[in-house]
């Protein structure tokens, strides 16, 4: 959990020179990712599935793929609907529709090979990726290179 929380938040070694440290809450041995101060506020436009949504960013509607997680498919042309796909999709939709404030935090790469924006998503300050993982509706995925602090 600790390693995941650190990877999920983009935290680096406390001794490393870093201008971007993410605040975390420690409650009963668990780490909860807290929305960073520099997260960009966006407007929710449309739900796609458990790990993809559309937001208005700087006046333009963009498809956003959630960093570091993968949820079961609901509309895949070859895989069809996978177990827990509807549940993951519905959980994400409700979290975003019920939020008063949605923000994004970007990683080093801002877009994927399909042109989608890559981001950590926060609904009322709660990390959506972390919430999906805690509910068992997502898996950690798409970690290609760890930050230097983990290498």
C-alpha cells in the first residue's frame, strides 16, 4: 500500500531535490492521497467508463485517461463486457457527478499515444484512482518506469 500510494501520488524521496511534494494523510496505518495544491480545476462533461472521462479543460472538451489504474472493460470491441466493468464504471460516474469540485494533476507525460490527457483525478479532494482500488474495482497498471527514488 505504501509503495502504491507513493507511486500513485508521484511522491519522491524526502531527501531528493523536489519542488513537488504531495501531502498525504496517515490514518490507522493507511495512506490517503490528498489533492495537491497545484491541481487544475476542470468541469465534468461526460462519463466514458471506469478509468476514462471527458472534462472541459481550458475551454476545450478533452478525454482524460486516469493514470496508473485499469478498470474492467464495459464496451471493448474484442473483450466485450468484463466482470465488475459496470460496477467500476458506475462508481466513477457517481463519484464525478456528485462532486462539487473536480481537479486534475498531470504527470511527466501529458498525453498518451491516442491523444488522451493523462491525469490523476480528484473529486472533492478525493483521489478517484485510490477510491477505485480500495473498492476492488481497479488494478494498478501501466507503470512503465518508476521515479528515481524507487530505482
